[in-house]
């Protein structure tokens, strides 16, 4: 396969949405995998944290992640952990 276009990869990343029956854990893995070719560099975690709640399709999870992040430097793994708590 040829070299991937980072702009095209970022468009795919920002367009990603969790499927209705997809688990949060599976979606988080898919989101991280999609980000691999975006060339985010040191901003990878920040971009994952920003995109994750926007792509979840679960209002309760999004609210909990946002509430949890107030005053904190939220990591992608922390955001996923918060969403998994709501999913259970």
C-alpha cells in the first residue's frame, strides 16, 4: 500500500461514529487505530480525548466524561474508563 494522506486520514478520524451496537471498548480501539495514520504526534492523546465523546452517540457517557474532566487534564484512557463505568 502507498503512503497515506494524513489530511484524508484525519477526515476519517473526525468522521468516525460509534455504531449503535458497538461496545465502547471496541469503539475506543477502532478510534485509536484510525488515529495511527493521522500524524498527530505529541497531540495524539489530546485529539483522541476530543474526538472520543463527540463520536460516542451516548449522551449520558458524554456528560459524565465532560463532568469528570472539569479542572483535570483528562487522558484518553481516563475518558474511556469513565465511559465504560456508564456502559456497565
